[in-house]
C-alpha cells in the first residue's frame, strides 16, 4: 500500500499544477472586439471578435479598455456620417468616438453610438480600427 502513496501524490500534484497553469492562460487571453462592442441589458459588455467568423463574448465591464487604456472605453472612427431620421446619412465626413459599435456586413460599415446617443455610419473595416480589448470574457451561446 505504501508504494501507491507516492504515485497518488505525484498525480495530485500534477493536477494542481495543470489547474493553476490553465487559470493563468485564461486570465491572459485578450479579446479584441474588432467586429462590435455593446453594453447588454445586464450592464455587461458584449464583445464581437473576429471577422468574418465572428464570435460573441460576454465580458466583465472592468476588464474592457480602449486602445489607450481608458476605463471608459471607446473606439475613434473616421469617415463617419450622421444617420438621419429617415435612415439615410447626411454625407458628412466626421471623426467620432464610438462607445458602442457593430459592423454591418451588408452596408460594409460600422454602426456607431456616441455618448450623446447619436448614431453614425462609419466607413471603416474590422481590420482598420483599434478595437476595445477585454480580458475577462465567456463565450455566448
């Protein structure tokens, strides 16, 4: 019986090391919200990662930061046009700070929401923006 004890101890130690290593790997994962970022009804961010195979993640609000490490994250987008009340655009060319954004594949632009609740169509791609990045997220089903 005593010859089994070292084997069991080694097995348990290995499992403990594996578990600790797995936790560290998850906490270091960065989710670049390049296809969209919005605040859900439960006040948690929804981060859309990847394009065209986009995956949605629900994230901890404290784990999401803008490109410059802002606590109130936003993405600065160029070539934005105000979306008018009839659904068209005003034809302007503005730079906007988008607190929420979503890539519209059919229109080939981002729908951008600003702090004053104004909506813009921004002619950027998921590959050209500096997205909000989150670190504590779980995949949504």
